[in-house]
């Protein structure tokens, strides 16, 4: 079965971010999106540690140890970028000032519930960070994730079994197999990896899908 690489998923997400959007890229896989944003579009990337106007990753050897994103990865700052207090950053997130946030996920339910910070393991360290604020505060929530876990279980489920980050917050899911919209009419398949049929996608997805 063909699959999109993580860079290809990031590139696909970048295509859907419009001119003038204020966007937060979550820790991990979503940070790759910054490297694929079209140069001709003016897009404002926000980082919850207090940065607006974030650019792509720096070239090797040009990293600035004092210029990092929320995941402690080196980034660049575009002309006109700004630094501010962590509290102000969360006020932006909670106040509805972000157009889009892009988050990873352990599970997404058919109704758009998101679980992305804790598997429920007894020895795990609770560390939700700003995920709850982003999931509820952003106007649109995009999720990037593998379609299946390493053990072959689908991450798109009837109901999340892991602790929730947000309820009914996810608008679009990008996996290594498909792009899927969460709608009032169900999970609508927007696009599939080349060579994959709708029937094959449905076979590995335990909730009903709708062909667009």
C-alpha cells in the first residue's frame, strides 16, 4: 500500500493554508509544514513560547540557540517578526486570534474529538502544554498523523479511548493515506494517496467514511 511520507503530508497541509493566515504549528510532525509554505503567500507563524513571524528551519550551521520554537527546535525569524511574553502568547491562542492550528494526534473520533497528549499510561507524565488552548481557541484545527499505529490500529476511531484534548474541535485530518474532513454529514474523504481505492481505505478505517 502506497503511503505519503511525513514531508509529503506536511507539503499537503501547507497547500491548504491561505494568504494572510495566522497559524500555530504544534510540536513534532506539524513543524515540518513551515518548510513547505509557498514563498508567495504571506503567512504568519505563531509559536506558543512567544514568537510571531517564524520562518522555516535554518540551514545547517546557521542555528541560533536563542531562536527556537515550542518544541525547542531551531527556527528562523522573518522580517517584521516579534517576540513577546508567554502569557501574551496564550492570550492570542485563547482569544480566538489564530486562524489555524496544526496538531499531531494519538486518536481522532468521527465527531472530531481530539486526543493528542496522553495515552492514559499509569507512568506517563501529564504534559498537555498548550494543546488544549490551541484546539479550542483556533478557528480551524488541522490534524497530522499516521493513519495506523505501529501495531496496525487505526487512529481514527468511533470514540477516543485516550484522555481528550478537545471535544469536536478537529476540522480536517491529514494522514499518510488520505485527507479527510470532519463534517456534520460524517467523515468525508477529500483525497487519497495514489493507487489507494476508497474501499481499501474504508477497510483499514473502523468508522464509516463518505466519498466526496
